[in-house]
């Protein structure tokens, strides 16, 4: 048990250390002092406001990572999370504004269901193409990203733009009954007042993570998804319909992807605009890889990436280095994690093989070789 835990922790720790070393080298090459730069990042990153910002960013990254991981569990690469959550956000914002003042629970539920439905339908298109025409999901989701973001979202934003919005293009604001309540009061119970709102959508992300784990590991649907991902031919022989499973996986992935932007929409912006968050879908791929598709691992990866985004900007403010160093660090972390996981997995398999061979050798009875006699029969 302890050894298995060590193998699980070794890869991410090694990737973080390698990223720090590589980041220090890059900072040195740019003429900056790595120690001063890292000290400034640490000092800024440990402030309560920065940690709250980290959780807000990490919430979106976590949901994005879970959406990608659902596809990964079935060997499907849903690279279209970016387009799915942006399209879902603008439609959910408009629906949330148009339904007017409803009881808060109903209003928020309508917005959530709208976003999940839009994300699922947009992702489901790629699933149908994969299931019935064997169109590679990477190609189809990339094309759907272009159609969704550059086409549909741009068209809808122009159509739903509020005429009197100054210096911005945005949809009508969602009434207050559709806002998610803040969770800032929770950390304030143990610390001082925090000058930043902690999104209530963090609670939704926790629920999604629990449901993701239960669905994949405790239900027949999860078994079908994993079995089809491991071996579609064996799954078909076992009574699993691969086409239905592919479509279902993409629908579930898209439904979770539709929630990615709602933390900002319901917690801060309350309308969709040109300033709405971007790149959460692509970063979610890295988070899922770093977390090995496990809900806890994805949470750790989302926190690391969120913390780098929230605290990395101080490098440019302090003049230590350009903010792009954060992008370099995130890339190195993912690359190092992939390599480290491969090395650790190889070591783990070698150890388990050796342990199994030793256990078998201990259980095998000793072979007694009878001495060669003089040819006389026993009893004579």
C-alpha cells in the first residue's frame, strides 16, 4: 500500500521539480534572478486573495479536466471542450436573462441544465460522426470548435448584444436570482476578511467530481465505457454496443464541458461578453493528463495550474520576467509528468513482476530427487 502510494506521488513530484529547474534555467537565460523571481511568486501566491483566485480558476480547470477525462477513459480525445463551454455559456447567459426573476434554486437549475444540454449536444455531434462514420473525434471536435467559437458564438453575440452596453459587446445581464451565492464566508470563518469572492460554483465542481468517480467505478455505464476503451471487440462480445457507448461518452463529456464557464458567468460576470474567459478547454487537457484521469489527481492538477495563472502575473509586474514564463512552466510540467509516469509505471510493473515470481517460488514444493539404487526391488 505504501509502495503503491509512493509510485502515485513520485511522478507529479518529479515533474514539479523538473519544471522548477527548467524554469530557473529559463529565468537565468533572460537575465533574471531565479531565486528573487520564485520568492516574489511565492510571496504573492500565498496571499489569501491569490489562493481564492486560484480556487476560482481551478474550478473551471477541474471541470474541463473531468470533461476530457471522461473521453480519455474510453480512448476518445475530446479536444472540443473549448468550443463546447463557450457556446454553452453564451446560450445559458441568454436563457438565464430571458426567463426573468425565478426562485433562485429554479433559476440557477435552469441555467445549469441549459449549459449542460448545449455542451452535450455539441459534443454529441462528434460522437455520432465517430460511431456511424468512423470520423476521428480529434478532427471533428477541432472543426466544431472553429464553427462554434468563430461562427455561432460570434453570430449569437451580435444578435443578443445589449444596445446600450458601453465599450463592450455582451448579452443581457442575468437577474440576481440567477447568481450563485459566494462561498467567501467559509474561509473567513478561520481567517480575516478576504477582498475577493470565492465562487459558489466550487461546490458544483465537487459534486461533479464525486459523480464522475461513482459513475465510472460503481455503475454499469462506467463499466461499459471502460470496457469499450480497453478492448472494443471484447466489449462487443460481452454485449456492449460500442456505437451507443461512444455517443454516450461524448454526451457526458460535453455535458460536463458545458459547466466550465458557469463559475465566472454566475459568480462574477453575470453576462457573456468578449472578455469572457478563454483557453480553459485546452488547459483542461493538460490537467487531465497531469491528474491521470483520477478525480483527486485532476483536482491537484487544476490547483497547480490555477495557482500558476493566479500568481505568475507578478513576474511581469515586478519586472522579473515576462508572464509567458508561466506558460512555459505549465508545458514543462505536463511533458515531465508524461515521461515520469511512464518511467514510474515501468518500475512498478518490474517490481510487481519480481514480487509475483518470488511469491510463486516460495509456494512451489521442493522437488526431492530419489537416489539411484542398485537395481534391487524394495522388500527383497
